């Protein structure tokens, strides 16, 4: 099964290739500094897992942790 999409087949295939490249780079180069959230099949699971990892590492109750997003104008390559 594949993720649901209304894209034409060519666009869907190109999107799939980009998703595979993202995951491959993650495997080869380690955890990225920036995540392509919409590139995940189920982004909620990734975000929940991130909160769980943080809660365990810092011994916080998970229900007290939340995200705070700040949009950046920088390109991905410019983020340190």
C-alpha cells in the first residue's frame, strides 16, 4: 500500500523519490538538523516519538511537553 494522494502518477513518483532520498540521507549521515515533516507518511507519530524521546531523556512528564515552531527564512543548507 502507498500513502493516499490525488497527484498524477509522475508527480507521485517524483515525490516518492524525494521521500526515499530524505530517509536515505538520514540513515547515511545521521539525524538531520531539519526534518521534512510533510515528507513523513504519518507525521503525528514522528512528532509524538520526538516528544517521548525528549521526555525520557530529561525526565519530564510527556503531557507537559509541547512544540513551539518559529518559521525561518533561511534555506535548509544555511541552518546550523
